[in-house]
C-alpha cells in the first residue's frame, strides 16, 4: 500500500519546520513505505533499531531553543 501523499507532505513539512536536513524526511518516508509494502516488519526490534539509528544520525538538536 502506498503512503498517503498528505502523510508524506506532513513529514516533509515537519522536517523543514524543525530545520532538519531533507534526507531525514526521505529516511522516515522510506521506512514507512517499507513497512506498508511488507518489506519491513514493524515488530522486528533489530530492523527498528537499524532504522532508528539512521534517523538519529540525521537529526540535529539546537539547544538554544531550550534557553
């Protein structure tokens, strides 16, 4: 099942508004598409760990917002 275009747009908008790099949205969308197509098992902790590590590597945090 393909991902709903509104979901994909929401992910891209959220990533942009959070001042993250575009490849973070690409990775999130690819993971969702893989789960939807059955190529990834959402209940597989090893697969989830691999994907989360890739996502964490792409995510930046600006501590200035917390001040």
